[in-house]
C-alpha cells in the first residue's frame, strides 16, 4: 500500500515538476493573414475547403441550397473541393472550441451573430472577413456593422437574416374563445386569464434546454432599453442589471407566469418540442425562429389562420413592439491554410443567383441588401422581412454568452417555475455579471472596445 | 513477486537466484513496457498539461490565481455540494443491491431471468438512459401519466423541471442504472460462500434474517467496501453524462443539477476559461485521488483476506 501511495505521490510530484518546467504552448494569437481584400481564388493548385455549419433546422431548405451552391462553385472552380460537416445546437460552440484548440482542418465556420462571432474573434480564432473581402462588398451584408464589427474590422460574413423573434398567433383559436390578437401587454395577460380558465395554453414554450430563455430576454428585455449600448454598459460595470430599464422585464416574465400564460410543463420541455403544441392547435401562440416562421405558419394553417406579431408591448420604449434583426453568419477560421479561397466562396454565396436561390429554396431572407424585396408577396414573409431590415438590435447577442447561460437561461427557468421573483432574478443576473468579470479577465476590455465600436 | 523471492531463497544459490530474478524483471518489463508507454502518454502527458494550465493565464505564470478564483466561485461551491449530495446515493445503492442479491440468491425459479433484468440497465449507454428517462420524466410524460391513471396524482411531480427535486431525480436515475453492477458483485460473493455454514445455522434454528445478518454480511465487507468506493468515485467524478444529457448541458433548472464535471466543461468550452477549468479539474482530481487511494487500500485488504482464507 505504501508503495502505491508513494507511486501516486511521485506521479503527482512529477506532474507538478514537469508543469513547472514546461514552457507551455501559450495562447494562440490570430494568425495575421495578409489583408488581400480581393476575394478571388488565388491558387490553381487543388484546394479542399472544409465548412462546418448548423444545418437547416431554422431555415428548412438550407441544406439543399448549400449542396447546389457547392456544386455550382466547384463546377466554376475545378481545383476547389468543398466538404461540409453538420453541427448540433448544443455542439456548435464546444465543437468549434475543440477544433480551434486542436487546429483541426477547417476553413469556414458557421456562427450566430453578435457575441457568438465576437468571442471567437477576440480569442484569435477568426480572420476578420474585412481583411479578405472588399469593403464595398461587406457594406451590402445585413447587420454586419451592428453585430459583427469590432474596432473597424468585421469578423464574419452575414449569411441569412433571423428576425428575432416573431410571435405566431392562431387567430382562429382566439376567435373561438371570443378573443382577438392582443395589442399590448395588458391584452396579452387578459388573453392568458381567459384561456387558462378554459384549460387552453396561451403561449407554448420550452426552457429545459435554456435557449428560449435568451429569446425571452430579447423580446421582453429590449422593450425598456433605448439601444444595445445600455446593455454593453451594464456588462462593463457602468450600469447595473438591476437598474429599472434593464430589470423590469423580469417582472413582466413573472406576471406571465402568475397569469398562467405558458404550458405547465415549460420547464421539462425543450424549445422545439414545445412549439409543436402550437402546430397541433393546443396553444394559441408561440415564438419561433424568424427564418422558420413562414414554414411554421404554413404547418399551423397558413396566413388565413395565423398572424405574425411582435411580442405584445409592455413599455413605450423605442424598441417595444418591434422584432429585432440578427444575421446568422459564416467566418474564415484563423488557422485555415486557404483563407482567400474560403472568402471567395463566401462572396460567391452573395452573388445575385445565389441570393435568389436561397429565397426560392428556404423562403427566408438572405442577409444582403441586394436581394430584391419587391418580389415578396406572402403577407407573413412581408411582415417578417420588414422587421428583418429594421436594424433593431437583438439583445441576447450583446451580452456575454456565459451571462446568457449562467443568468438568463437559469433565472428564466426559476421565474417560470414560480420559485423565484422577478426582482430576485434581476439581482442574480447582476451578481452573475460581477462574478463573470472576475472569472473572465479580458471581458471588460473586450466589451469596452466593442461598445466603442457601436 | 513475493512467491518468487521465497522460492529462490529456499532452493537456489543466491547468485543464480539474482540472475533469474533479474531476467524475470526484464521479462516483465518487456511485457508491461508498451502498455506503460501508452499509459504515460495518455495520462502523464494529460496530467502535466492540466497542472501547467492550472497555474497559467494566457501563457503567463500566475501562481495560485486560478485556484483562488475557482475556490471562491459560488457556482463551484454549488457544484461540489451537489456532488456531495449525490454521495448519499451510495448507501442507498449498497442497501438496494444487497437486498436484491440476497433475494436472487434465495430465488430458485427464474433467477437467471431476474438477474438479466436487474443487470440490463447497467449495460445500457448513459446517453440512451438519459434521453429515454428525460422524456419519460417530463411533467406530462409517460411516468406521470401512469401515476395519474392509477389515481396517484399527488405523486406526479415535475421530476426534472422542479429545482427542488431535480437533483434527486437524477440520483434516482443513477441508482437505477448502477444497482445492477452491485447486484452482480454481491451475488457472485454470496454464491461463493460455503453452504455448510448456512446448513449448520438452519439446524440451529436460524431464520432468514438471522442467517444473512450473522453469516452473509460479515463475509461480504470486502466486496461491499469495494462497491462503495467505486460508486463514490462515480458520484464525484462520473455523473457528467447523466447531467449533460438529461438537462441539455444546462445543469438546470437554475443551478439545481450543476455538478463539478459540468462546471469544468462549461468553463472550458462555453466560458472559454480553459485555465480555470484546469484549476477546477485539479481540485476534482485531488478529491478523486483520495477515493482512489481508499480503493487501493480496500482492494489490498480484500486480497490479503482471500489469501488468508
């Protein structure tokens, strides 16, 4: 036994000694790609590009479109082969982090906008797209400046617009119960009272996987702020998440719980699972991803039965009653050996033919102002696309991802369960923010720089 | 090795014995060597990296800073507390596995089938268990529906959605999955016990409880201790899969099911704080090491007991 303990102790000591002597790999800094900003494939040698993306779960038809786009691009550039791999929602960020740590062969990566593109940029894992594409090209990309720019650079190329997040209303179900589409928050709560008394769910949602908490933060929390700058100020410590403008939405969330607006199993349902209640006609309203909303509305009965609205307004703030606009993006990873070729492919995806093909195959809005909006006649799509080009910031994209999961996801679950008040949730969000300023030692400087870019 | 030395000492000249012993050592080293190289590469390299990172921040040596941050982080305290609470499942596992093993040992008809049923959950992948039970245990899932159908509405709970009971639901799932291992271990030991002792006890008028309390239990302390330590290690550092799958990686609702492994994972891959994750992993490693040392101590004790018999 002593031998075992001695051996274990020796192993520990050896590990410590080696740790002390090891020079360490240090941090990876962003490889400084020469800013070519030309976006034409520079090589005639065979090149294989690897693209990792999220699939078509919020924009059905995206897979078909991408396959066709790759085929067309490879036909025009025979020396280039493009391979794609799919990621799940939960795996998207961790798998990219792992790939970045291991420098796994990868050229193009899918990112959600805002902080989800900023963070890998700050970590040196993205080559700014503005170093690779001409400025007059990037100027056409929707939300690139608002969400993805940092100190004069643009990290990633927006791909398609995600109006964030529309509320779908089943007008028929409301009418059958003597109700109309709620015009404001008070109407909404009355709708909840009426429907819950009849055993009908007013609005379907699932927070078990957390993501819907972030959506709620944005569609409720944005109503009392004037711009994303207020949120960035709270992140760096110049304001507090307990200030009324940043905290009152928690009380509204608590009200929705007290008025029994949600399905009673919201805490044990995942986001997409719960939305099915709306499609099945068991809930009068739900919140969906913008690009998927037209398909969702069709499944639930089409424009004659379904209406798209912004979350009912509880405030008269400038962002109340509006739907935010965010763009899902593609970026060129910093360790790619073929940055110019990867950027050229991203630019190809914004060509007129590809923008049109995207709309035809997915029914959602490409993130490019060169897309001809006049061809859109469907009332649901028209409403969504109008919101999508409004430049309203999507708040969840302007807070640290850690704060989103450690404070927003968590406290939304607790408030909707009724085990925490809105005031307690706001206090915890502030406490989590203070904690994160300690655990993430670069957060304040990164966010301060980002705020100055706004 | 003890046996070889003893024989050498008895029958061979010292020099010839030393030569044979050395040859034996080289022979053993030759066989063990490749495995040792792999072990060193996999474990020693990883450990060195872990310790290195835990003392650095962005490549710079920062001493104990990372440990100070982790050890003062309220979320880390919560995670550790949850691991400690899960340790309470160990006595439940032992009692349940022991009871089932004894019942199985006494069962004459269909005991193979019952053994299969009890062991089945243990061989199921955690992912399968997590996904299936995650669905069954929703507020309006099959489990609660069944309870309501038989009039037990009061027992129908939001098993994974209520922060007050979510950790215990998780513990229940772990117990359900892990108990099969204990049953097989205990049953094997019970079946190896000499039947004569039981026959003698029966002749003396001992009943079911008396026989197992006074004969079975005292002879099973070694294997019970082994199982206890193994399961304690599971509860401290092997529950990530359950939590990750059943809560979609959130450790929710709220922080109610966050455990140390999930904290480390989130620090490394969600919060981009690889150095803090390394420091938390070193703390977890130290805690697990205590259990591993206890495990070796018990294993040696059991072996000595067997040799003694």
